[in-house]
């Protein structure tokens, strides 16, 4: 009985720590974004449209590629991930461009444009890797499954995979030293080290965070059954 209680407590603790971790992740760039929005306002460019190349990809076309994403051919996976992320970025830009001028000029509006531009720049190293087919194998597998799930509108599953990619599936979050940490198996220790490495790599941390923003946009734009949606800061899909 005590053992079960311990497990439940530990599990709740880990969930809590995971959430804290993700919140910290989100806050990292908030100040920078505020700064960026302020600069845009001073330069008077907030009314300019965001430019993103249109390669004619459609949601229907991407949905038809889900099977190939899961088939496990790494070159093909990287190609489809690139297509998917570019498509989402373009749809997001379109949505921002369609806002009324007054909205674009408000502080919130400038912040939204700045967030988009930052996301685009964070993604460019990942896009380069996907284009050259040099994405790290473990990251690539995660990305392929994230794409397959968001295209199916299985946002909760996509988010679980995202969390595994971002902070690992280790029983203890990185940096948390507690009784029991020594009980980890060798394989878990190695996995934990890899994940710590991912987050210590600034470029990777940024594009992993940028992928999360595309996932959030996708869930908002292509709605589905609320049970398949993730709550972001208490906001269910469809509510603003």
C-alpha cells in the first residue's frame, strides 16, 4: 500500500516538475519578445505583412502523408516534417497578416508578430538540418511522430511525444537530486544525459520550443474533440 502511495506521490511530483519546467521554457524569451515588440513599434514596421514563401502545400496533402511519416524512412520523414512545419508557419503568417491594422499596432499585436518572427528564426537551423537530411536520428523520430499526430489532430499524443523530446522520459527530471536517483538503470542515466545535452544546446532548445509554438497554433486552427486537445495555461482549444 505504502509503495503504491509513494509511486502516486512521485508521479504527481514529476508531473508538477514537468509543468514547471515547461513554464520556465516559455518564460525564457518573454523579455526578449517585449523588447522586440518595442523596437518594431519604434521602427513603425508593425503594419508590414509577414512574408513566407508559398509552395502550394495543402493540409489535405499533408494528411495523406501520415502513413509515410510513420513508416520510418528517415529521409522521407525529414522531407515531410519540413513540409509540415513550413506549411504551419505560412498559415500562421497568413492569419497574422489578416488582422486589422489597429490590432497589428496594439502591444498584443506587435507581440504576436514578434513571436512569429522569433519562431521563424529559431526554426531556421532545424529547417537546414531537415533539408540536408542531417537531423539527429533520435530528434527526427520524435519530430516525425509529432507531425503525424498533429496532422491527425491527436494533440494530446503529440504533446506527450513533445515532452519526451524536450525533457526526456526519465523517471526523474534533470537536475532534481532526490533519494532514489541512484536507483536508475544505466540506460536511463544515459538517456537523462542525452536530454540534458539537448537542453544545454541553445540552438536545439530554441527550435524545440519553436516546434511547440507551431503545435499550439495547429491545435487552435484545426480544432477537434476537446478530449484530444491540450490545455495551454488553462485555455482550452477554441476559447480565446
